[in-house]
C-alpha cells in the first residue's frame, strides 16, 4: 500500500509540475520536470527539451541537451517527444525523413489534443500554422491555439493573442480600402 501511495504522489507531483509549466510558471516547474525526465518520464523529457529549446529563465538555450532528450523519442514511443525530435533534430537535408516522422505522429497527437491535452493542442496548432505534416491551415491553427489557451496553456494563449492582432490588422486594412 505504501508503494501505491508513493506512485500516486509521484503522478500528482508530475501533474502539478506540468500544470505549472503550461500555465506559464516554468521556473517553478523546472526542478520537478528535470527530476521526472531523469527518471525516464517521456512527457517530462519533452518538456525538459522545451526548456533547453527556448531557454526559459531557469536554463540557458542548449540544443545539444535538447537533441539528446529528443533522440530517445523512439525508445519511449511518446508522440510529443517524437515530434520534438523531428522538428528540432533533423536537418534540412533530412527533410523527407523529417516530414515522414512528423506525419507519423500527427494522427496520434491529434487524438491526444482532441482528448483535451493542452500541450498536444498547442503542437497541433503549431503544425497547422507551419504546414508541418499537414496542409497549412490558419483557421485550424487558430482553433487549436484557442483550445489550448482556453485550457490554460500559456504558449497557446500567446499565439492566440498574436493571431488576433494579425486579424485586427487585416480587418483594419480592408476597412480602410473599403472606406476610400
């Protein structure tokens, strides 16, 4: 029974750390995420790779560490980690393989996003925005960023705000043309 309580506490601790990360409190989440990544938690490995990719205030940008985490993706069969591997680690001269990798995880990420996973919603939004493994579709991108933002994912909220600003600029431009 004691082992079961310990396992439940670890799940609870990880869930809290991921919630802190997605809500924009990366600095608070870093120690727990690093610990869970070191223990082999594949989602924590993905989030830790994000730290090293973006260089939050807790860690400097370190692409070698990011790549090292992402290169373990296949062993863990974690779609977000596999997507990170494809977009961060594969070079332009490996584009056909990169496209194949991102296409292979898109359906799995979409199912995860549809189930309410905020990090997956953000990644799907980004994939639609960039035309990564799917036809570029700004409406679909906005939809997924909005879902992520409404669920509290800070990065998705930022993209949703940027999309709104662009929409306002476009509307203003067309209104100016119509009113001439």
